């Protein structure tokens, strides 16, 4: 597969691979509850209803910490929604709206911070996975070398045994 990258109008760099039908794929972000923030590769015209079914996760599954953070964010969101619908009797609507804006801005900053933390963790996991893959490959080579040595050693023992039996 060939790769390329492209920047969007928002300044986000997007990676591309060619799918099965040799059309570029696009790196997108999932916003579903079970895979929130997880990146995946899909057919460029997927949203336009084209028929290529190419799909591949780019990020590993969300870690348990990420799932806990997402649940906390959902709970915080529900609390803010409940607070916004019930302003205290002493506040007028403008004060309540101002208070809610501040809370929402703080939540947004916290969510952005947590999302960056999750992205860093995901990147760390990708690096660790690559290291594990390299180590696995190295171990496979070592195992093959050991097998070859063992076969050579067995042949040598058979040769010596045959030599001793003739003498």
C-alpha cells in the first residue's frame, strides 16, 4: 500500500493509504461512545455513500484509563446540563448563563487536556507495540538460528555415531 498525507483547512494533517480499489483512504476520528477519539482509516468517499467497504483502525482500542475519563466526562456533562436547566432562584437568567458558560469553558479545557493526554498515551502505546513487534521478530530469528544449530548438531551426532559404529 502506498501512503501520502494532506493538510485540511483546519490545519490537521491527515494520513492516506490506498484501499482495495486503489483509491486513497482518509484518517478520521470516531465519536461513538465505545471508540470516542479513536482514529481509523476509511474510504475517502465513505460519507458520500460510495461502495468501497475499506475500514481499518489506526489507533489501538481505548485503554481502561481512557474509558474511565470518558465516563467522568459524560457524568460531568449530565451535571452541567441539569444545572443549566435549573438556575438557582436568586439568580437571573443572565447570571445563570454566564455561570454556565464559565463551567462549560472549564469543562472544555479539561476535556481538551484529557484528550491530549489520551493521544499521548495512544502514541506511547503505538511505539511500545512497534518495539514489541521488533523484539518478536528478533526472537523469531534467534529461534530459527537455534533450530538450525540443533539440526546441525543432530547431523554431527549421527555422523559421529556412524563413524564409531564402523570402527
